[in-house]
């Protein structure tokens, strides 16, 4: 026991002798490895940085004096499952609990001047979420009275607007829109913006942010870009863009896509619409674009999807995913814009940021020109098809034979450099 006591005291002395700067660096390595933005919701005293504040007073002081420990935050505000407990006079966007505001204000004080990465949600009982027993208690213990409005305004003006990365779920986005009351966002440190919401989102986005904003993801539904000229300063500054559940007029699309002059990766899920004659777009080039993912649905006008890249050159594009019911000839017309293409995926539905695809094979016609020649697409080496459910009655052997022997692909004839053909049946093998 004497030896153990002595060893324990020596260990304590050693820990106390560690310089504050070294201990701060060690604390940074204690943070959980999470996907971006942080997936570990706070407050949680079982993981850093909150855990470090519960070891001893000296560690707490060091943790609170290390601003970058608090730079990433995922937080959910739990509103009552029984909405009848809430007075009808209270606007739903004001239902951020007072206890949550107090916690966020405390967290902000630890940041000092460090711009945070925020993932904020409001759980109001209308969506399914896996909750622990402790979270259930939080949800059911929500107050019957609204939060103090001054504290709520403080939260948005001094915390959300300071973010370097900002991700808001649908309920929190609607709350944010209500607080902005039609004015544009002013987030001077913002590099990445991820929002779920409705059409009102486009009206509050910063019209220009030449300093930092580079990555934008907006999830509809029902989102429509009405004018390709709107938010021009925003589009031209982006290097990454993802727009989901989007409606866009074909003439607006021609204007919009030409403004993405600095985009390197683009992901679109949109419905292409038309209410008159289709204009002929001006010639243009997007030299920085390297990867593009497009899930296209025809609108009521039945716009041919092969016009999406008309008169547009993508000289640096190396990977292209197309989700649409396209003929082989339509794909050829699109590929006229992509001379450096190395990888081509064809189909109908492509998950965002996923290595797999859910697609349907394009129509193969013996009367169309070949997919590639050594002059047209010299870099093309990898082509992927994934068969949709309408091909479920085909035998695997027959379908593979149809693709491999197609005049469109011209495999084995020395007219292209294709080295790999993938055929995925994952959707039909139930």
C-alpha cells in the first residue's frame, strides 16, 4: 500500500508538472474522431471536451482556456412531444429552450474568438430520431413558457453568425429564416453552409462573400432557382456545390451553370422545366470542374436532357455521373463537352457522397455513333452501368452480352481506351 500510494502521488506530481501548453495539445488529441461536422451531440460528459472539465479543477481550467477544444459542436434542442403544452400564442420558431440557450452561451464563452463549426437541430417530435432515456427526459421536460427573446437573439447574432461551418436541420433553418426576417445572412467567417428548408432560403443567402464561402449544400424540397442572375456573387465564389430537390427553368439553368467558374465538384438533383422556346446558350467553359453528379428529371415540357451541357466545355472534368433516362446518342452529345473524361457512371439515382450508384441502363441503339474514339475521349477508361428494376426480368448473361456486344461501346475494336466495364444488379436481386 505504501508503494501504491507513493506511485499515485508521483503520478499526480508528474501530471501537475506538465506545462499548460503541452496539456492543451494533449487535450486536442482527446477529442472524438467524428465525421464532419461533429456527430457527437453535446452536452455529453462522457467524451471530450466536456469530460476533461470533470477530472479535476486544474484540468478544467486548462480545458476552458483552450478555445480550439470547443470549435466543433453538434447540438439538438428538444422541444415537447406534446405540442398542446405550448401556448398557441408562442411562435414555433421561438421554441428553443432556455436551458439550451444557456448552454450555448456558456459554450460560446469558451471559444473566445475561434469561429466554430456548428451542427444545430431542433427536435419537435415530428420526426423520428433514436433517443436515449436521458434524451427522452430532456424532450419531455421542455418548459411550458417561451425562451427569453433577448437570449434567443443573442444566440443567433453572436453564435450562429460567427460560424466557420454551419449546418442547420429543417426546423432550425426555419427558425433562422424567421429571425432574419428577410434580411441577408452576414457570416464573415463562413466557409461551408448546409441548410435544409424551403424556397425562402435563397432569399437570405449572402449575395456575395468574396472572402471565404466556398462550399454550399441546400436541400429542398420544392427549391426553385427563378433567375440565373440572382446571387451571382455567391455562385462565382463556390468551389463545392450541392443542390437537392431543385426545380430550374432551362434558360435559367444555362445562365446558372455558367456562373460556377470556380467550382471543382458539383452535385445536382433537379427537375428541368420549360415554358416556351428553348434558347440557345452562349459558349462558355468551366476549366476548374473535376467531378460532376447530375440527377435529372424532365419537367412537364419534356425537355431533352441532352441539352444540359450545350455549348459548354468542361476541359478538366474527369468523372461524370448522369442520372436520367438517356439514349446512347444523348450521352454522346453530352460527352462532346468532356474531352478529359476518365470515368463515366450512367443511371437514374445517385446517392450524394457515395461510391455506389442506383441507376438504370441507357437505351442502346445500333444506329448511334460509338461511345468513344481515341480522338474524342482518349482518357475514358472506366464505364459503370447499374440496372434498374425494369430490367429485372433479364437474365444476367443476356444483359451482359447486350452491353458488351453493343455497337455503341465498340469494345475490343481498338477505337477507345476503355479498360473496365462495371454492371451492377444490386437493385434487382431482391
